[in-house]
């Protein structure tokens, strides 16, 4: 098969890279992927061992390690799916990345994950964060994983957050010998379970780091949220303040919250993908990940304990992240959400099928034009991004399911859709024609879905089941827009 086309934003693609050996004779895999280099020293902790992490941060770090082996290994912890750790650990963290271009597939061995661990293993998690070698904690925990309420602050009504506050209070008192030495509370706390929510786990890990005097660290958010570093900082500091104000002060002095814009379309792996890898490489790889050729990563912030030379792999370091993340959220992600809700309603199943529907393609261009009017980037940059997206969305071999994108709408619509409306209002422009239909289609989708959207449940009763009207949903998720949406609905 032909190599993937070069993406202008990913310098790494223009350099020759080592690939998995392809054995044409093997009909089915009979050996697992193995390392070609010694285990790298672990310098990065990651939370959220999903497909996106492996196609993106792990792959970028892999490219750096190929040039400079030995350093910047990742210990990746599962967030919600502990089974992933077992599957990957059985292969010593090594897996095959299928890079799926419209013209064919290439296979890459990724061995930057030095260790795959169960996020529920509290002792391991604490030990990793308390290790002075650990310089970075990176996150792919999804938009919902930050546990923010409708007003954007830590959601205290979320039962997991409430439970974590108790767990953390117990851990703090257990780790404070001056207060609780040998006392019955301390013993109970030592055997207490760990946190469930990501903010809880992060605060718990930072507490262990502070107690071990392991020094400063960077927390690097890789989720699709505007200013994700500031979002992380806000929820972490809020939680830490509630359990131990001195810990919050330590975090302010020692933790750098780094923002990043991440991009690579990574659909869920299927059995057919695993079979294909077995046939083409002879590997029985249970941890195959499939992704597109395009990749982009832009980072803003400080790394007080150092970082990999990711720029060697095409990563851009900038002072201002906002224009880049808005471009990505308002064009790619907003487009995805529109295609998901409108596409599912029209009987489509994948992004390329929805994009091939002329009516939806036209709506997508309108959505992009309405966002472009308020995007803080040059016309040239916006046009280039739109052209790339047309090509990426029409890749028929990626088979990116709309149902996968449709999940978590209550967390996805605010940064993708509502922020555009706010920017348009601030610029003195009308709401535009794109936003309201998407909200309506999302609500209709929720009402017809087999199961309520569990991620939306903590935000407000009724959202998750689609039983509320547009006005009610806006009243919860974007009260400032209720009136402008209402006016627009009357005008149109
Ligand atoms: C998608 C994203 O599922 C979704 O909501 O819009 O996962 C998207 O594929 C990535 O952000 C692409 O970088």
C-alpha cells in the first residue's frame, strides 16, 4: 500500500521512520509485539490510557525516543477501563499503530509506554507521582473527566467528587504524622480506597509528591477544552483547598498547568483491525490502535522539571494557545458534533457518510463560515484548516462512528458551539444559523438513545434523557445565551 500523504502541519511525516517489519507469509499473528530498545526511564505519568493517548502523545514521544532512546518513558494509567492496562501490560506496553490513509495503511511499533498500569492501583499511582524522576503528568480524561458543573467550576453535586473529598481528607490526615500519628483515624485512612474522579486522583498524587518532597511538576492537559491548562488548575486547586489549604499553596508554588491543542482522529479499534494487523505483520496484537495520517500538537506553558524534545517530532511550542485551540474546537470538533447529531438522525453511521450527504456538507460549510468570522487566525490559516478537514472527513477508510462522537454532548457543546455564539455576540454579529439546530438535534438524539447520557447526568436533571426543551437546556448549560437564542428563534 502507498505511504500516507504528508500533512503540512506534521513535520514528523516528512522524515523516514522505522516501521514494524511486515511478514507477508503470516496468515495470522502468533507472537506479540516486543521492544526493540531497552525500557526507557519513566519520566512521564499519564492518566487516561485510551486510544487517543496512544495515537497521539505516546506516538509523538515514540518519535523522540527513536532519536534519543533511554529517556522519557511513560507510565500510563487507565482512567475508566482497567482492562486496557492488563491487555497492554501483557505486551509490555508495546503496540501497533495502524496509520490509515485513504490510499492504504502503514504499521508502526510504539514502545514509548514503559509501563501500563491500572488507575485503581492507588499505591502505584501515588508512588509514580512521588518519584522525583516524574517530570510531567499528562491527561486524556475527556471533557466530562474534569468534573465541572454547569458554571464551569468543580461540580460538588457530582457524587464521585463528594466521595473523593472524604477520601482525600482521610489521606491528608493519615499523611500528617504530627496531627494523627498512630491514631485510629490514621490507620483507617491508610487502608481507605483511592479516589475515583480524575481531579481526585490528581490531588491525591500531588499530595504524595508534596509529602515526598519530590519537587515541581508540569500537568499537561490533552483534552478538547478551551484553555485546558487553566481548567485543570481551577478544578485541582478547588479540590485541594477543600481538603488541605497547605497542599493548595504547595500546588500553586510547584505545579505548572500546561495547555495544549491536540488533534488526531482516532476511531475505536475493531476485530477486523486486529485481524488485519495479524495478517500483515504476523503479530497477535490485542492492543492495536488505528488513526489517521494527520497529527497536530501545540503546547503553551512551562515544564519546571524538563520535557522531551517533542519539537523534534513536529510539536509546536507557542506563547498563546487560544487561537489554535479555538480553530480546532470550532472547526473540527464543532463540525463533528453537528455531523453526529444531524447525521444519525438522517440514518448515517460514520463521519465520511454524513459528510458525503450534500445537505450536511452545506451545513458544515455554513457552520465553518460562521465560526471563521470570529476566529482569531488569518484567513490563510483558516482556509488551510478547512481544506484539510474536507480531506480528513472524507477518508472512507477511517470509519469514525458518529455514535462515538455523539457521547458527552453536555460537555462538548459548550466549548464547540456556545463559545462561538458568545464570540459572535461580542463582535456584534447575530447568533448565526448553525447553533440552534444542533442543540435541537442533540436533544432529539438524547430522547431516542437507548441509554441516557450518563456523563451529562450530574449537570442537571433531565438533560441526560433528552426530556428538556432547548430553553431549559440552555438555562442549565448557558444561561447567558438563553435570551439571545430565544430572540433568534423568534426572528427566524
Ligand atoms: C471528536 C474528537 O469524539 C469527539 O467528540 O470530535 O474525539 C475528535 O475526533 C478529535 O478531537 C480529533 O482530534
